[in-house]
C-alpha cells in the first residue's frame, strides 16, 4: 500500500463497463513523512475520498482486484482514508549490506 493525497478529479464520459459509476481522482503519492514521492497518478476511488484527504492506495494487480466486478483494468485504486500517521525514521545500521550501483557488488 502507498500513501497519497487527493489533489484533483478526473471527468470521463466514456468508461470501461466495470468502471461505470466510479469516480477517478488525481493522487499525489507521499512518503511516510508526507513529502511528495513521485508524479501524480489517477486512481479509481473505492472509499468516497475527497479533495485534500490523505488516503492509501494500491497499484497493479491489487488495484484491479479492489473493484467489482472482479479484475477491472485499472493501475491504481484508493482503498482507504487515513486518519492518523505515527512514524519514526529508522536509523541505518553500520553493518547493513550495501550494493555499489556501479559494480553491482556489495560491501560491508
């Protein structure tokens, strides 16, 4: 699941049969600290979210499975409205295995 904030709506007069009556929202993906985490996406709303609300959404196959009828072709689906977040930054341990992107090798 991913965090996001609803920043707009999309109006579509022609929709796939399984998407009739569903609302499309523009979502800004966020990280755990509520900072922007990528480009905005369009997601189908399954929970009646509104503009400005903090939501969580799923992508890919999970998004397609979130709708009735089963397996509607969508890339993202809003599946919840967030009430509160309590997160702490995890420190990076000194002995964590790290991958060198240039050599694809590891070092400790």
